[in-house]
């Protein structure tokens, strides 16, 4: 009769009714197949119905109500019982597998990983699993992901660049994240460090762990570190990676400069910053920088002075003499900020962080790995060999010529400062 109803629903154009009937047919087929599987297991233990195996230690013991999980929902069934002659009740392996919530593990943690709340998942499953069960399963899975992120090998890749940025979580925690760029343009989350603030100590712990795991400059070459305006990050990088060239994010600089200007001057400032980002090579970069500095000097002397104080880290990439094709990706921290934005989407349902447990580390690791699935290779990665050669020249020049180099001088402050100093 169900087949006739399905056929009639299709002929009459009732797509929703047809779908419901089809799903019920599928579920019925699954129930029937599961019952057949249990019957075969009983027969294997006890022999055919009404012809018990006299040599078997098992015997049939009727049936009773039970529950199994089908398609993520809990269903009541009538299950056969088997008893051992001396050991008592025997649980069928087929029933044990179907009645265990562990069979829902991957489905549940997958939905939580995609952003579904644990309470909402418990409601959607029609109480097949409780909120506490979902929480326990996710805790196990996220702890596995934390171990995966922290233990995967990093010493097999040739790292040309590292982006470092921090994100504040709630009101009591901060996470500093490192994103690596290898010689082929592949991006990968390297690691993260949780702390009370984006301090020099927090960043130093992160870099120290990266060094132990094999993230270092290539032999005979340097390392490009792209960061925001944080003095804490700058100081930690200078102390732990003295051979690194530090490029400050021009987007951060531009925003901080705009806050000091009148509204009518901001459009021209944006144009000059655009010229700086598009400039190719040392001479063009310094010329664009000088045009910007002169413009600021006539409108805000403090902003012009602050810009001059950061000239080395603003022009770091330009002074390497690279093609402008790499400017789009390496003159800003957009890549790691996109990662952080996707991580926030992953953790959007969390209203309260328990910083006393490993909750922050577990959720951060799972969110970063989830966001990493959407990574693409660096734009114009074919030009990365030029970056490697330029870093090698910079390292050689700074070692042979005394005086200032392309690298930022170590600074002493330990508190994060994303604003251009006055």
C-alpha cells in the first residue's frame, strides 16, 4: 500500500508527501534489515527456530523492549533475548552496536564543529542524545584536535614567512596565533598560545614552541614576519628570531593614521597608502613613503613623526626589492585576520569561557583546524623564490655591514600596543 501511495503522490505532484512516504519506506527497510541481522546472530548462537542446537551453550529467551539509534534518532524496538546456560544474559553484538550512542559520535561532533549549539542539537535529535552527552562527545573530539594541531610535524616544510596576531576572548583571555607560509605558498596554522593578554611573554612562549617543532629560517636565508603594530610581538620576535625581517601591517597603520586626520583629508591619505601598497621595489616604495610623510607633515605633525619612527618596518618588504605581486598578501595581516574571523564564527555560540580548564585551548584548536580547511595558496606564489633570494641577501648584508638593518630594533615594552605612538 505504501508503494501505491508513493506512486500516487508523485503523479499528483505532492513532492512533500512523496518525500515523507519515501523516507518512511527507507526507515522501514532499515528496521527490517536490522531485525534480520539480529535474527541471524541468534540463529548462529542457538540454532534454527524450534530446532535448538543441543550442543550449544546458548538458548533463546523470548524478547523484550529495547531502543536503538537510526538516522540520528532514538527508536523503540522489540529485541530478541539470548541466555548462556551458565553465564546468564547475553547481549547481541548487533544490538550493542545499534544501541550505543558512540555510533552517533562523528555525526554529533561534525554538527557541533559546523556551529550548531549543543542544546540545539539535543533538541534536533528528539532527545536521542542529551546535552551532557553531546558536551562529553565534543570534549573528547576537541581534545583529539588539540593534540593533532600541537603534534603534527612542522620541520618538514620550508617556511618563508610567519604571520602573528592576537585575538581577545571574552574579558579574561587572549589567544596569540601563528600562521605559516611555506616556499610553495601553502598556508598552515602553526600553533597558538593562550594568555591573559597579548604580552611579550605570551608571544615568546609561542615562538619558543614553534622553534622546538622546527619552524625556523631556511639555511642561508632569513624569515619574514608579518605582524600588526603590537610592540609586544615586535619585541618577542626580535628576541627569539633576530634574523627575521619584520613587516608591519599597512592596514593597521592606515587605520591609526586616519584616526588622527580630519575627515576631508582621509580620502587623500587613503590614495597615498594605496600608492605605497602598489609600489614595487625599494626606490618606488621610499618615494611613495616620502609623499605620504610630506602630506601628513602639513596636516598632523605627530602622525608624520610616528610614521617616520616606523619607516624601517613599514618599508621592510619594499627594501627587499620584490615584485608588487607579493604586496597584496604580505603587506597586511589579512590572511590571519580572515582565519580569526572564521574562528569566531566557529565559536560564536559560546557565551561563557571557562579559562580555568582547557576549554579555550580545545575550542581554539578545533576552530583553527576547521578554518584551515578553506585555505588557498598564497596569491602569486610563483614569485616566492624571489622572496627567498631577497631574504638571503638581506641576511648576508646585515651580517657584513654594521649599522641599522631592515629589521626592527628590539623594544622593551611588554604590553600590547596597536596604536602608532605619539
